[in-house]
C-alpha cells in the first residue's frame, strides 16, 4: 500500500516496521511529529523526556535492555545530548539504537542553523541522510540493521524540508523481534579510562568497516548521466541538484559519514568538474578536497540559509534575473505573534513599565521581542535565562538596571532546575519568572513533567514548581495570575528590589492548546482618548478604526489585559452581550 | 533499498503526466494545511507522483504560511522553482504579493478577497496595499477573485472558507469528481462532510473548466 507521508511520519513508520519497541524524545521543530506519530503505534512505548540528554540516556538503557529504540531531537537538542552521544559511540549498543537529528537550515523555527553532520564525525558515528519521505522510511530501517551489524548507534540526519515535506511512501509490515537479554560486559559498557582506551580502538576499526560497507552498499550510488560534469550530493540538496542538472552524472550519497572515498575517487575520474551540492557547511566538500580532488561547492553556494532549485541554479548555471513585479517594496510583514488571550502578553504587559533587563529564553514568549511589545533582551538557549540573570546580578548589573530571568514551564523542566540551584547555592539576588502555561506551546502543546499527563495520554504525577524551587534553596517563591496585570507587576517590582533570590510563577493555561475563550470585549469609542496604550501590547485582535482603538470581535479572546492597560477604562464587555 | 533510478522506472509506467506546480499561501490558522493535503492526495489518486512541502513551525501564531505542491510523472525538488507555479491560490489578499517570484505570465492566480491586517497595518503604521490585483497582473494576467468569506457566510459556516478555495482550484486540475469526493471524505470529519461537499462544489463554480 502507498501513502502520502511527511518525512517525520515516514521515519516513525520506518521505525515501527523495523520492530522498534521504545522511543524517547524532547520536542523541537522540525522533529516533534516523529515522536507524536510513533506514539500512535500500540506496540511502541513512547515517552517525552524532560530534555534531550535524558531522552538519549533512556534510549541507551532501552537498547541495552534489548529492544530496538528510536531517539529524536532537533539539531540544538544534540548539543544537550552530546555528552552521552560521544561516549555511547564507544560502548556501542545491544539492540539497535537510532538517533534522529533534525537540522533547521534557514532557521524556520530555531535560534541557530548549526550543521549537525559534524557531530557524526566528532563522535565517529555512522550517519544516513535521506532525500525523500520514502528514503526516510527505508533509511531508518537500514539504520537499525547497521546499528546491530556494526554495534553502533546510527544517526539519521534530516532537515526541515525532509521532515515537513510529504511524498509517496510504500508501506510494509512490521518485523517482530524478541527482546535480547542484557549480558553484563564491563569492558564494553563501563567507560573508565582503561576500558575506554580499548573501546576507542574498536570505534576506529568499526568506522573502517562501515566505510568499506558504504563502498559496496546501494545506499551510495553512482547514477550515470551525460557530459563531463559530476555532481555529488546528499539529503534534500540532491533533489534540488537533480532538478537543476537533469542530465549530469550523480554520486548520490546516502551514508555520508564515513564518506565512501573510493567511490568518490572512481566517480571523479575523467570528469572535467566535480560539483558538491550540500546545504550549510562544506562537510563533504572539504573531505573530498582533502583527497586531492578539485571540487567546487561553497565557492558557488552560500553557507547560510537553505538551498532550493533557484539557489543551486544561480550558483552553478546562471543567475536568474528577477521580474520587476517580483518584489513589492514596503509590503507589510506578517511575523508570528503571541495569540489573542496568551498569558505571556499579560505578564509582559505587567513588567514592561518596570524597565527591567529581561534575560529571556526559548518558547512562545520569545515572540514578545517583536515591537511594539519589545520585551526581551536576550535569548541564547533553553534555560540560559536563569544563569544569565544570575551572572548579570553577581557583577553588579542590577545596580544600574534591574534584571529578571524569564522562561517557560517546559523550558524550566528541560534545563531550569540547575540554574535555580545555582542562584540559591551561590547566594544570588536575582528574580526568575516561570511562565507556567501548563504545556510546551511553541512546539504544538506537548506534555511535560509538570502537566500530569504522559505522551500516551495517561495520568501521572505532576512536578510542583513551588516545592521544587523551595527544595532547591529559594525561600521567596510566589505564584501570580498574569491576567491580573497590576497585582503581577507589584509582586515582580517587590521581588527585584529585594536582595535575595526569588521565583515568581506566573500560571495560566495556554488558550490555544486548552481552547480557553471568554466573551469578546469591545472599545467604547466615546471613552477612547486615542492614546494608543492598548495597541502597544501587540494583540492581534486590537486594531485602529479611524483614530480610535477597535477590537475585532472574532479574534478577541476576552482575556481582559487590554482593558487593564487602558487608562480611560474604555474597554470592557459590550453592554448588548 | 530504493534508489532514484528504480523509483524512476516505477514512475515511468504511468501514462505521461504534465507537471503541475501549485503554490498555496496565506496566514497561519486559515486552513492551508488541510487544503494542501486534499489537493496533494487527490493528485496521488489521479496517478501523479506528488511532493508537498510547507513550513508550519509557527503557523498557528498568525505568521505568513506557504505550501508547495508539485505533481508530475516524477518530482524531485519539494520546492517549486521561481517563475513556474502554474497556479497560485492565495487565502489572503496581500499575501499573494509576497510570492510573486514563483508565478509567470501564464500562471493562474486564485485570490481570496479576504483581508487580514498585518500588525503594522492594524496599529496604523502601514497601509494595506490598495492595488493587489494590479500588482499581480504586472506578472500574470489570469487573476480570479473569489469571495470565499461571502460564500461561506451564505452557506452558514465561516469555517469552510478553506474548502471553498480548495474547490476553486480543484476545478482547474485534471482530477475526476469521483476522486475529489473520495479524498474529501477521507480528510474531513464525517459529520462535516455534507457542508464541506457543498462548500467544495460552490468553490468549483469559480473555476472555468
Ligand atoms: C535544546 C532545545 N530543545 C528543543 C528546542 C525547541 N523548543 C523551543 S521552545 C521549546 C519549549 C517551549 O515551551 P515552554 O518553555 O513551556 O514555553 P511556551 O512555548 O509554552 O510558552 C522547545 C521545546 C530548543 N529550542 N532547544
């Protein structure tokens, strides 16, 4: 049977067909839907872990426990999981373990566009790069075979355009596998230096064997064409290159670490030019150039942003001349925004007049950086807000401009605990605000250890934020309702002025995920003095009609924040309703 | 293991299919993803190789959204090259202007006349472009305006705008009515099938095939 599947759905299907029994992940665009899809298969025990490091560690345990295991994350997630990843390479696995890493060239939904193919080289782990949904499924199955054949974790690297594109996929039945019983083997699994030294040798030998395998396997293929140009490509870039060079000779790389160097040499022989078409960094290009083969790649293609057929054509064939109607000068932008009724708008409206330095974090709330709300001074990586605000206050930053660290509940679970521990232990005096909207909203509303629900929808324990913060050593812990703007402002104002560490938990459910909605509000045009204060909170429902503020009633969520901001009491529930 | 060459052979058996590139654009929350799924799936049933691509990372937060659908005998890139979208379906008026590079003189542009003010327009800093149609016509002559919101209002359900627009595009495509109905019934909830069928058919009246 054939189905139209996204790359992410195809990966989940491939894992299921390969007999996977366990999956662990932390959400992150563009990888999130893999885990959501695999959780839909009854045979697979799938879990959200609090962060990627834990997800991978749980995955290692499951693989040693004897079942094929899938671990998924976005590119920056592997930074968090890099520690277990690099040593897992040494221990190897028992049952197959495949790590899906989803890069985000062009940063559609990310804070950087690092090229994670280098992680495969760093950890000496084989890496497969599918270029279609069908390949995403096939490669995941092959990855499990390779994982067990070579006793190694295998990384499957996809990008946004693979994860979120649909293509036709042929479905196959599931392979049923018995659980392997764990055989203790300290020399293999206990990485003290004496054992690790031995294992590193094994890893180097393993990479040689995998390279040899890659020379013969159809995973890498020379596709003969016409002319004297040869194109080397992998992943979605291969599809763009195919479109631009319909006739050329291709070396299609599926196993890109280790590179099939003999194949590359054979392919290059007799060709006038070798083009390497790859997204982001010159990962293959530099290795091929180091073999003494003349290649052209990044001299013609950018190292930033994602590729598409036009970028490849511009670089290698002929630069396109834009039509004069192509670009419309001054076209209003349409950036993503906090939803109507978002509790983050209440919190930021409350603290904006305090003129604090806001060390922000990663989540929907980062969208508040957009003008006119403009309430973020930093965003680096998940959890950074707490450490950064502590560091800033430690060196006296607060004496010139007071600061606060702001992060979401899921981000707090991910990597906020150690930050709070740090500020209590090292006698900090900063204030941290946890935006507790009861979900991981940015990535589509996933459960986390504070939501009392598992990925499979079962009831479970819920982490109590107040108790945890107190247990970590913070005495001043308060809960506020962000829709009570003034009260929230007073609490934050007080806490930033006190020379003691504090945590303010701002609790209100995400209206998008929990479908919260009250009656829409309206502006009383007679009372509106056209001051524009309400427009500064950047609510999609608030606009101007003439000079007066106006609420688009079908967009309004009725949260009431604008009404509390209005100095003239002009906003409320319309009398007729 | 399937390589590109074996995939090509398999696709080669189908009867010759002219490539069709369709770009759907609009604003997060307008139902572009469902529309894309209906169109892609129907083209698969009609025997095409199909790829469809969208970025939906922050789609629900009111940002600009675009979806590429490519059908043909064998499709490589999931993204449509510039100057080659046979159809552009714009769910919101000015959004069409963001993607002008993708259309060419022979493109058909189906334009929902609905306007959703971007933040800078809502706050009065910028003006909503008054000349959307004229600007599109500088590149592609065939622009058809579809009053999808009015039609939805007539049908008594404002949420079927996306299916009306899907119907308006559908009428142009070489896909049988039977296939459209089968696809619709698979992708919309059973209890909404009646209203969506009506919406789809009203939409189809806007295409001139
Ligand atoms: C290491 C890492 N993993 C995952 C992500 C993807 N991501 C961005 S924000 C976010 C969580 C947001 O949840 P929360 O902090 O609760 O804020 P909300 O969006 O609900 O406001 C995630 C998972 C990331 N940016 N970095």
